[in-house]
């Protein structure tokens, strides 16, 4: 496992270097002046000269690329031309939102997707299997912006003022106060990495509500996360939407639930042979199993 991880890291280094070079080259090829894009079209030539000297834009292209790699190695991602703030600081502020949504989507997919996958494998071609396949196909086929607007229209407008109404946007209801964990626990004087970790956890409202036992904050944050999370749920219920469950999944689900494994098909179907201690593989056409995934049945 260690050799595999090291090999994958070494293989990814040329790819990473290629991406960095492509980004650097595109930033120099596109028309426009970085100075006027950052400071405005009415900026003076003196300010542009100072801007170019401060960012190394008055040097040759190879020197600019070396400065670019050196700043990236130090964690300096530059300054956003839109917000006028360091890009790294903006990413740190937005990262809790991504982590919060990712964790809740993962929990949602495990709690709902895994049971539905097991039921679909154990009861192939049943209403549960067909319904799961339909929902998975809809989740994959419908564009995210269309499905997001539909969900927002249904739960925010159609069901407005009802118990199942959901907020269409935002992270919290206006007026909801979020207290930093450092202030709640009396650690205002804390600094350095521990303070950064506390501020990061404070930005994840679910963790903030749990750690401070602020159930109002926790409930409001969860309500605002339901629609974004449910958007990605159908596409996670099946790894291959629209295709039947593999034979190995069906056999494993049936044997684990105490049901007899399906008998071998005479026409080479996806069921597995019984009464054999050898794996059922695509090459064993005489066993009646044509699935790409091998499965072993108890003798």
C-alpha cells in the first residue's frame, strides 16, 4: 500500500506541473493588461509600473514562471482582482461551507443510498429496484441548475408557510447569531494554529451548534442544507445508474440475508452457479455466469 501511494504521488507530479504551466500560460496569452484589470483602466502609468515591479511582471517569461512557482511553494496564491483580498484568505473563509456540505451529503448518501443499494441487489426488478433506478437516472440526467431551481420552487414557493417549507438559499436565517467557539469557551486570548482550528470549526455551523449545544443554530443550519444535499443524493444511490446490479452483488445480498443463491442460467445470464467451490467468472461459460465480477458461492 505504501509503495502504491508513493507511486501515485510521483505519477501525479508531472500532471500537477503541467496544470500549473497551463494556468500560467493561459494567464499570459489571454488579451488584456493585469495592471488595468486589477487597478482599473484609468490608472496612471506610474502605478502600473509599480504594480508590474511588485508582482514581477516586468521580468522575462521564464523568470515570471519561476516567481510564480516560488510563491505557490510558499502558499501565496496571490490577490483576487475581484475582491482585492488574498486568495488564500478567501479559500479559508469558504472552506467550512464546502466541508459542511460534503459531510452532510456523505452521511445522506450512506444512510439512504447503502440501504437502497442492498434492497435493489436483494430484490432485483422489484418496485424498489426500479424506483431507485428511476431516481438515480433523474439525478444524473437532469442538470444541477434545473433540479436546483425545481427543488427551490417546490419547497420554497409551492409549500411556503407549510411545515415542510425549506429555505431556497443562504446558510442561516437572517438574524441568526453565530458565536465563535473561542468566545463561548473563554479562549479569546488564544492565538496561532489552535485559534485557527477553532475559527475553522466555528465556520462549520453544524459543529458549532453541536459543540455549543445551540440546538436552534443546529436545526436552522440543517434546514438550509437539505436542498443542496438532496440534489446530489439520487446520483449516489447507484454507482452505475440505469444498469442492473452486478451478479456478485445479487449473490452476496441473497446469501447474507439467508436466501438461496439463484441457480445458473442456461443462456449465460448474470446469476451464479451453486454447488461449486470455484469462482464464477466470465470465462466459465459452462457455469452459466457471464458477469464481469466474480462471485464465490458456498458448496
